[in-house]
C-alpha cells in the first residue's frame, strides 16, 4: 500500500489584488473576494492537473511499505496507482514532476517513525521522477517493523522557471469563470466541473509546462 498526501499547499500563484486588477474589479465585498479566491485556487488546481506537475512549492508525504518488498509483478500497478516503486532493496523511485528536495526518509521502529540519516542516501531529481539511491557502502535499515505503512518520504516540489506562463493562463481562466458565474446549471459554462482551460485560451499557454505521461 502507498498513500500520497499533500501536507503543505504552496502559496497562491496570483494574489487577490492581482486578479481584481486583471478583472478591473474596483469594489470590495467579502463575498466577492471569497469567490475570486476560490476561483483562483480552482483554476490553479486545474492547471496543475493538466500540466501533470505542481506549480507551487507544495510539500508531500508518501507513506508506503518496506524497502524492496514489492515484486516485479506489482510494478505496473504500483506505478499507475501510487506513483511509487521500490525497484530493489537499494533504490526507491517517486514518479512525480518535478521534485526540488527529498526532505526526510523515515521508517517505523517499535511503533515510532525514525529519521534515516541523510548520510545514507542521495536523491537524483529528474523531470518526471526522482530516484532515491544509497550512497556507496550504505544500506537501508534492516530493523524496519514487518507491518504496513513503514516507510515515509517527505519531499518538496519545485516551481518551474516558466511559471509566469501558467499565471497568465490562470488569469484568463478566472476571467471566464467570473464572467459566466451566474450560469450554474449542470451543463452550464459557468459550472466549475465543466469549465475547461481550452474555453479560456489557457490550454495553449499550459502546453509550455506540460509533462507528458505523468
């Protein structure tokens, strides 16, 4: 079993003041500000989903089973379902674009999580995955409890250098949602679940940040 949890959500890409300036909204009401803030977050989450990557310095916790205890027959399911794959007793791989740092690797000992020294491993972040490898002469702990959920990896995502392109797409997306906010029928263009980045022209912008196959 493996569970991926966002423990810290990165800050807003676009401030309330910036989106109000973009929309030429000059009046201030609590309800309208709340609505705009929600729309910015909704558009940001859709942009991240479409691009297959985080656009903010969010932090994650990956909880999984022990080192090297997933067999070859489990690899396809593990990759697609959990974005995690122990490929041997010495290597871990996280399929997530793009990781900035592996902050901690912990394992369960006598019911408590113990941090593994950074002297034991090193990370090699790549575009769509990160390997966590053992340093020469090192090994993963051998006293990990024989129970589920006994390895926890904390990591922080990297903001892409061209994130300003995504910001422009998010502003366009929010403008379209705000303009049609009164159309909330199930198939209406103002309904968040049916709002597409293509309608706002944002999709073309997001393509510059797209990570295929993640």
